[in-house]
């Protein structure tokens, strides 16, 4: 399951920017190269999954808007071959901070039933056997 699509990237960043970032052929074709976008989206999905896996059951049943926003910021950053603009870099850093917040539990996603339940017991349970030497079994030795 991909967290964002080419159509969503096009809506957010515009076709000219995506053409500029993906059209790496000589001579340039003047079109978005979907293979380059697909690679960036796959890398983005792997990164997002890495942060979500410790807290949520994957794949998510539905993609929350926050995850889509984070995925778009990461994907556009990954599409840059050289230095990204300050805005794109700031968005990327914000996306990574959001993922860290999700992983720590500071930010919760509105995905029904996906987050594992916490243990209520609060006690330690061991499987250690009974002690063979107790006060009753040591009578007469002391």
C-alpha cells in the first residue's frame, strides 16, 4: 500500500516541478517519468513503514491524512538529485519529526484498531519454580 500517489504529488507540487525532478533523459522528454516517481514512493513507503511498524499493524487499513502529508514531503525530497530548496528540506525535516512522534506515541493516528493495546496488569510475571530450600525444609539443619 502506497501512502501517496503520483496524482497527489502532482496536485500538491505541480506538474512542472515533477517534470523537472524526474525527466533525466537526454534529450529531455518533457514528461513526468513515472519509474523515477515510483522509486521515490517505494523508498518513502519503506521509511514510513519503519517508523509505523513498532506501533501500528501494517499495512494500514486506510491512510490517514497526516501520513499522506508526511509521505508527500518525504517523496518530493527524495526526488531531488542535488540540494533541495530550504522549504522542501524544512518540510522533510518536519515529516521525519512527525514520524518520530508517531513512533514514540506522542502523535496518534486515527486508524481504528491498529494500535496494539497496552498491558493493564502493571505487574511482573515470572515462570521461576518454587524454592527447594525454605524455612520449613531446612528445619533441623540450623
